[in-house]
C-alpha cells in the first residue's frame, strides 16, 4: 500500500550502493553552511535514511571536513554512533547516507523545558559516555559535543553524530586547533588557547551536556568571546592559581583581567540543587567538570561510576553494536513534569512527527 516502498521493491534488481538514483528525497530537515539534510528512503531496501548533501566548491573540491568525517565513520560501528550506510559522489555534491534517527537532544530539551526526568538523564548520559568510550579507545576525539549533535531515536537511543571536526590522534600532527567545540561546551584549557589536548576535551563537553539535561538550560551560556566564557566558568568552579594549575599563566589567551569573578547569584541554578538530585549525581558532575584537564574522569571510568549503579547489571557487558534497550527493564520514563517545578505539566516525550535526523 506504500507507493514508495512498492517502487523501491520494483527497482531493486537494477539499483546499487553508491548511486544517486538508489535514494529518494522526501523532505528537507535542515540546512547548514556547507550541507543540507533531507529525510529520504532507500530504493534498495525501502528503509528510511537521512541524506546529508554536501555542496561541492568548484575550485576546492570536496571539503576536508567531509573527507575526515567519511574516513572516520566508515570504521566506527557502535550502537551509540550514527551509522553511515553509503556515500554518493556526483560532480556537484557529496551525499552521506545515514540511518534515520527521529530527533536530537537539542529538540528533545526544547520539547521538555525545565530539565529532564532524572531516570532519562541517566539513560542518555550512560549512552553518551558509552559512545565516547568507544571512540576514545580508538584514539578518536569528537571535538564538537553539543545537544544538536546527539541524535535520539523513538526508543531513546542516543547516537553521536557530526564527526566533521573529529580527529584521530593516531595520525601524527604537530598541533591541534583551539578553535574547536561550540563556545558553551569548550573547556577552560582550550579557551585559554591550549592545543595540546586529548580525550579530556570531550569529557568537559559531556559534563556540560549533563548539567543541561538536569536543568534544561546550558551550564555556561557565554555571549561573546573566550574571556566571557571563562568568567562564566570561574564564577562557578573557582579561579585556578599557579599552585593548582602549574603553567596556566603561560597559555596563549591568559589575561589577568579574565580572572574576575562575576556577581554572586548569576550562575546556573542547578549548581545549588545538585544535592537534591539522585544518588551520586553531584559527584559525577564534579568529576567531569574539573578545570584541570588531567583531573577529569575518563569515559571508561565514568561508566563504572556509582551514579549508574541503579541500572541493570547486564547493561555493562553489551557488545558494541547492541543497544542498551535490548536489556530487559531499560526504557525511558515519560517526560511529564519540570524537574524543579513539579506542578508544571508538559507534553509527552518524542512525538511521532518529530522532524530531525
């Protein structure tokens, strides 16, 4: 009864991967500076897909970020990383064919203002750290963690996406760039201009996302530049000294003026409420958001944190490609209330018409 599916079945014998005619675009989902994303269908097998169409520049050819993203994603197979099905290259465009995922964490947070259900935060956070543990064990840094780049399926499966800024530390490099990660999720060492960073870069971003899920607003919402962003962080976590962070004054963006403390009461409200949240929430937040990168907890160690002790034990021993929702008893709770304003009811989670990939 589905004409698109029927057409895909009829055309299947003559279709192949890597061919533009093998995929049919259904609707546009979003557009960025270099690419547009469409909901589509594979005429090979009838499955829904997400088509990321990258516009080619005549003089420059394929953008280097696209080459990097393709080379990394082709070898990453994990339940918490978006799956790259196919690549279609034409004279005008380069199209990545991804699995279709219904929404992303940014939209999910918008649908449920005020903070998410504490159980769901735990489920999302475990999957985020599981995905990071997988790529970090392969010496890959994501370098652009933010809610918009975390996809959420109708079941609640969280998948890391957009590896355009990702880098493999196994490839020799003189230095990395400090112009990585959206400002709100960039750690202090990189804000200060450090280019000698590692997996701790992603762990800071994970901590910021953790806070954002708990309170429904960014942890450190700077407005203009690195110095203001640092002020937001110092106000909450304190100003580091040479004793606590040897060499901090030698970092490129170090300015004494940036270490001024903002007025009391201008920080995120959730920081004063962490001890009201479930068991060990505050401790995990503190371990993720250490100012000194060497002190931040790793993804592997964070998965063993007591914060996750209430999850079913089998969740700790799954194969990489197995979803945590295969474990009996693992499911999302309905998002019906604001975490800190229990009287305010909001709409149910993940509406069927969610429009994002």
